[in-house]
C-alpha cells in the first residue's frame, strides 16, 4: 500500500513514515496544501491521510477539489480537532474516515488497511487489462486461463501498476514499493525490472508505457500514452 501523508508537522511526518514503513506501508508526504493538490493531480495513491490545518490551502478545500476532479481515492482526515462540526464538514466534503489526534499507531494502521480493502472491493476482486488479470484478494496474476508466476519484485511492480491502471505511477513510488525502508533501488535497476515485466506480459493486450518525467503507466496495448 502506498499513501500520501499531507501533514505540516515535520516530527509527526518523520515518525509516521518510519513506523508505517516497518509495517510494509510506503509513505510519501507533503506539508503544504497547494503542493499536495498538485501532487494528487499527477500521481495516484492507495489512500490519502489529510490534515486540515495546512499552509496555503486548507485541507477541506483540498478535499473538495479532489472530489470535484472525480478522484475517488480513500481519504482519512487526521487532525487535532475532535469537534463534531469539523468532523461532519470533512465527511460531507468527501472524506471516508476521520481520526483525531492523538491516536494510536495500531488504530491508524487498521483504518488505512480497511480503506484500502474497501477501495479494492469497490472495484471488484479481480482487476483486468486485456487478458492480464489480478485477483486483489489472493494477489495472484493470470494471463488468460493460466497462472502467471513472478519473482517478488516483478510481482510487486506489476501489482502497483495494475492497481493504478490507466494512471501514472512515479519511479520513486515504484522504487519504494520494491524495497524495504533501508534500501535504495537505482533507476537503472528499476528499468531492468520494468523490462522483465514487459516481456512477461507480451501478447496479453496490456502494455507498460514510459511517461517522461512522470514514471510508468499500465494500459491496454492499443492505448497511446497520455
């Protein structure tokens, strides 16, 4: 799972990034509302964790813009305010969940995973591009009627692209997805994995396109890169 943490408290960002990484959750962060809005227009995430009191653009306005664009990414509001009025405003603006500070890490993890499962369930348990299919419950791939077995890093790369099919995934996000928190994957190494996955899905009707400056996108083979 890859989340965008929109929070302007640097110490909290550092703590959550480290703690969630240890749980297998990749965290990217923004401490500025306007920058976060621009980031969400360029990249896709599994879940967004949103603070309300942000510089330049308030969290509620950011959320309204996100929903106005038709982006259905799950949003969990994380704020120091436990006021019922603020909670209702957030939910009415399109938030999926609400967690007031201070909070327990285990509760945050549970809520994030519940939102992620809900998102996958809303799209159905099987995602398809051409004859390439991913069962999001078992995390197994198939090409037509045969199972597609992949080494761990190739599997994680294709899964990340499949979940975001039709939307660009940055090289940084993919590199983080393929590594543990204390590892670094070079762009050259990432390109090798992309090349291998491309070869494995040849003839499936699905293709991985390179988007200069943005990363990669998985689309039907006949679709031109955006």
